[in-house]
């Protein structure tokens, strides 16, 4: 039970952090819907992720784990369209300049934002899971 609650809190923070930096990843303003989104993401992480790892093991071995990432992209698309708890939409990245690194102004499409959001969510969840 403690492990489930820990994953839930990690999912909650990963949703918040992703929506903070990614303006195309729109979370609901209603607190109940935000809690529900974290619960659904937790259920996917606990129940569906291990099943998908077993089912798609041959594909993951052939693609060195890249197929697993695209399964996460598909699940995020399914969550945003079927449940409608959060929305993923195209947005304009204003650009960033940090010392010698410069990323120009970009238009991020729906699919690119889906991949970015999936990468952000899975990275934050895995990082926080490793830290705890």
C-alpha cells in the first residue's frame, strides 16, 4: 500500500512539473480532476506497464527499449482523448538562450508535444522513483 501511495505522489508531481514547463500539456483546474488524472496515471504505471513489458518483450529487445517508449506515447494519447482529463495541444515554444546554448523559437505540433510530454512524464517518474 505504501508503494502505491508513493507512485501516486510521484505521478501527481510529474503531471504538475510537465504542465509547468510544457504549455501545450493542459491539466484541469478542478482539483478533483487533477487527483483523478494522477490516479489514472498511477494505475497505468502499476498495472498496465508491467503487462506491456511482458507482452512486448521481443519488440523491446529488438529495438533496445524504443518500442516501450512509443507504447507510453500511445497510452498518453489514449488518456488525453478517451478520458479527456488533460489536453495535449500544439503550442509555440518561445525559445531559450543559456550561455552558449540557443534553442530557437519553435512551433510544436500535437504529435511532437505528445512525444515531449510522454518523455517528460516517464523521465520524471523514473527519476523520482529512483530517488525514493
